[in-house]
C-alpha cells in the first residue's frame, strides 16, 4: 500500500466535535484571504480597464493572447467540430445527445411547475405575480484541468427553457499546441455548443472572465456555473453588480453507507469527486468499521493505479475522510456540513431522507452513483458548495427567472382598502402614503 494514498479511519463519537470536523473540510483563512486579494485586484483592473485588462490577465494566467477583434468563437467552428465528431466518434456524440435530451426534459418539467399566480379581489380586481426571464446571462464552463461539455449543457439548457434572450458562455482557453480545437477549446465543448444552438462562446476563464461579463459589453444580469476558488470568490465579490446562481466552488461528496454497500463502488464514487481538483472533498461516514477498512484498501490500490493519481493524492490528503460514527451522528454530520452531493449507500435510503435537508443533491441507494447526476440523468449538476446548500438550491430554470408582483385594483377594491391603509400609513409617520390611498376612497 502506498502510504501517500492511505486515509486513516477516525472516530466521531461526540456531537460537540462536529464544528471542528466541518472546519477541517473548508479552506484555511490564510488561503481565503489570499484568494480575496487576488480576485479583488483582477476585478478592479477589469472594471477600470475593460476588455483589454481582461485579455491581459488571460495572457498572464493562461498563456494565451486573444484577439479582441475576433473574440467570439464563430458558429462555423461549432458546426465543424460536430461534423467531425459525428464522423469520427459517433458513440460519443450519441452520449452527448442523450445528456442534452435528459437535461432538457427535466428543465421543461421544472418550467411547467413554475406557474403565474392570480388571486381575485372582492371588488373585481386581482393581485398576483408572474415569472419573467432574465435578459442576458453569462455561464461559466470550467476548463483548467479538464473540459466539461456536460456543464455547458447544464448551464445553458435551463436558461434556454426559461426564455433568456442572450446567453454568453465563457471557458478557459489552452494553448492550441496542447489541444486540437478552435481557440484552445475542446472539440466536444464546441460540438455541444452546436447541439445547443449557443451563439456566443468566449475562450476566457477565471475571475477576469466573470469581471468582463459583469462590467463589460455583455453587462449580464446574472452569472452562473461552477469553478475553482477564484471563480467562486469572483462571484461573491460581483454580487450586487449582477446576480449569481450560487457559490459553486470545489466539489464535495459525502457518502453515508452501511454494511450493504460495496467497498469498490464506494471507493470509486469518492475518487470520482477527488479527481476534479486538489481542493475537492470526498468523505465516507459509516458505523461499519469493516466497510471503512475495505474502502481504505480500495482507495489506496485504485489511486496508485489511476492516471490522475497526483490530483487524487492531493485531494485525499487534504480533504479525504473515513469516519466511523453511528447513524445519528452520521446524519448530524451531514446536516452540519451541508455537502454539495450526498450519497445514501444504505439498505433503506428512504428512511434517511426526511432527516437530510441541507445537502445540495441526494442520491438514493447504491445504484444512484453521483456520476449519473454529473452526466445527465436529468437533475442539474451545478450545485451549491461551501455549506451554502443550507439555504441555496441547485441550478435550474428558476435560477434564470425572476418573480414580478402584480397589483390590479378595481375602483371598488381601492375604496374598500383606502381607510385602513391610510390609518396604517399615518401610524408609521408617512402621511402622504395615507393621503394617496384616501384619494381613491372618494373616487366614484
């Protein structure tokens, strides 16, 4: 066994220890402060310097000099990539189309549930609200260590179903010498853009891309999509300049398992999260020590044999955990951490679900591997992280809509409401509110 990949089993026996456990799964304050300063500097320069500043930062960080006169990848490049992949890798394109179809079906189901409201009033008027699509949104597609056509679909399709007028995608470029694609973007991402009918995709990433979306010519209403800690911090700092979907930073997985779970399945599920990023967190909690020991052995062997073993080793060393705890403490751990993904590899997952409200997404039963969620079973894979799942929801159609209230009073409604509205306004020291209402009281 390679000691670099070995995760010791730790015992959780006291609920009072939960804050310490949760704190150990978050970034340290020194790292967070460094990230804040770096992002603030980038955003300030982009706000003042515009697109040239964003391009300068792209050259400094990604080693790619982009032409401002030909910034957007043309639709012809999307079509060419799709044609080539259709010819050379038809099975892969078929899988991509399956993902797109499932995500769109789910998004359309979400939209059908979001209904306008209209309530009648006694005098013949109505009160209500309606759902309105945002006008311009930016979607961020990660591309530092890997490219994610699946995320392009997950972020774009709900916006399309919501009725957003303009969708601008951004994704980090790579030097073309290292990747056979247009503007250093993976051909499968380009082919996915063609399938989606996306018109704007910009080869720019990081905080500078989000700054350009918010401050630049797109001037988006909202930015959405996952990313590393710099992307998450940029979204945090831009909130108020534009909207954000959530603070979706490095990925998190918590597996709650009992003796019925297959150690190899659980180990691969943990590795599937750890391989994303050295900052990713993959945690298993079980009251079955034999399962924990078997999973530890599987993790060591599978990491040693993995082509992504360096990332896995860093991730597991930083945020890999194997925790021995009883069911009550396992549930308390999940509620305290509020992980992005929560797998229930237990005999009766439905018996656990009423107690697990804080996670971004639940995966019920050993067959429901988180990977199926990542690759298009239907629900969105852009989920809140960093404990924000306590109060934030997954990306979906509602992310790209806003509610607008409606008030249509008939004269009879205004006459009936005016006296008590006037009394309340006077009591709050706002006499003109009261007089405004009172004028309607005497209107025929």
